C-alpha cells in the first residue's frame, strides 16, 4: 500500500474506531466475564460463536456483492441493498434449521433453548446488520461514520453489561435478554442514522449474476468463522463448561489484539479491489507479516505485564484464566496471520481457492486440537501445545495463499 496522506488518514480514521471499540469492548468483556460464572461465560461465548457463524448465512452471503458495489460502483448500491433485504428474509428458514442442528449437537444438555435462541437472534439479526451498515460506509470511504457506528454499538453493549452487573440478576438467561435488547437497538440506529440515503429498488436482472459470488462468499465466510471459532466449540464438547470458559476468556483477550490488524486488512482489501493487484515483492510480504506478528504478540505481552504486579486487575475470572496467556504467547500472531491470508484471497476474488483452503485449515485444526485435548486435557499441559496447533495451521495457510497469489 502506498503511504500517501489520504491512505494514512483513512487508516487512522478506521484505527480510531478500532481503538475506541477496543477500550469499550475491554470494559464490556471484563464485566460480563467476571459477572457470569466461568461455566456460564463458556456457554455464552460458545453460543455467541455459533451465532457469529450462522450470521454469515444471512441473505446467503449477499453482503459480499453489496460491499464490492459500494467500493467500486456505488450508484448501484440501492439496487443491491434491496436484493440483500429480500434474500435475508428468504434465508431465515435455512438459519433456523442449522441453528436447531447446532443446538441439538452441542447445547441441548447444557443450555436452555430460550437463552440460546436469544443469543443467536442477537448475532444474526442484530450485530450482522450493524456490520452491514459499517461495511457499506467503509466501502463508500465514509470511514468516520463507520468508526462512530462501531463505537456506539460497543458502547451500548457495555452500558447493558454495567446495568446487568448493577441489577444483581447475574444469570445467563437475564444477560441474554439484555444482549438481545442492546443488539436490536444498535441495528435500529445503524439502519436509521448511519445507512446512506438510498432509493431501494429491486432489479431482478442484477441478482442472478451475483448469486454465485454471494453463495461462494457466504460459504467461505461460514468456513472461515467455523475454523476461527471451532476451538471454542471443541473445548465445550471435549473439556466441559469450565475449561471452555477459561479458554474463551483467553481467546477473547487474544482477539482484542486483532483489532489494529483488521483495520489494516480492511484498507488492503479496498486497495487490491481498486487496483486489481497486490504490489510489492517477497520482502514487503515478509515485512507485513512480521509487523502483524509483532503487534499481535505485543498486545498479549502488555496484558501479561499488567497482570504480573496486579494479578486481580482484570477481575476474578480473568485472573483465573491468566495462567494460559504466557503458554499461548504465539497464538495471536498465527491466528491473525491466517485471517490476513483469507483477506488477501478474498480481495483477489480467489473464492473457490479460499473455500478449499479454509476447509483444509478447519480439518487440520479440528484434528490437532482434538488430539491435544484428548491427550493432555486432564491437566493444564494442553495450553503450550496450542502454539503448535495454530503454527501448523499458519504454515498451511501461508504456503497455499502465496502459491495461489503467485499464479496471477
């Protein structure tokens, strides 16, 4: 990416939204993680992960064509957005069917159906619509509006967490109601105040040409989030609610390190879409990956250094999970780099290759993580092995991604 003033300004605007969201999300996370029991937080985190995956089925993935049009041909945005809303309604039966299967396989004996349903609805019809509006604003280079929207959504969620803590009804079912209310208010604000003024018009001829792209993009997104969230689901299935809660806390802290990386990924994807290519040779690619790794590990190191003199600084439950941070030190780098590779393939429209790679990554991660937890799950010895799990996944991702990009 060229370090011109406009690019730097746009990146800093996106990063400011990420930084604001980081601080607000940290407060939100600490309240929820320390108010719920470890077991309940593990169930909430895994149900939320399932909802995040299911949200990628909304409108059969037509978010992807909407984003491409917003970036390249904004005059068609009204027509594509009308198609998205129509397809969103049509996709509801599929989402309900898959959600029922997920509940029966993983949650039926652990979590009541009502809180599970509320969490799924929050993710699919709440946060996904907020993401859609933010994506549209970013595609139109309205980075400031997208940043403000993200901060408002995170702030409302944090206010709900504070109210949840202060009222004292600290059950998962109570929190699921508060979570649903917050997400729906955020979605309403996004659609009414932050969606650009558009004349929605249904143009049937446009959609068949883009449905293949949408379906492939949806499949790629679902598989990407399956591989990203699979570890939490496997922890619940193989180790139970408490270990799942500890692991979810550790991974949430790790996930916070990805926010500046995602801001960079967003700018890079737009640049590649507009210029139809990825500039720079091997040296630049190595430099970019090294920077992503350093930022990712540095964020986790900062948390570890904070907790050394003040072990209770982030709350009781987080302090219980803190022993996992140092043994998992390399996980943030490998995890964020795999996400970076997926964005490169998306930007170059290598959708089929991206799906195949993500399927391979998912199978590899599932096999390695199952082996680790089966062999070492009875003690805490499993944590250092996760560096090997995520490192192996990274090697596969990097090898295939750069080989594919080198062909064009």
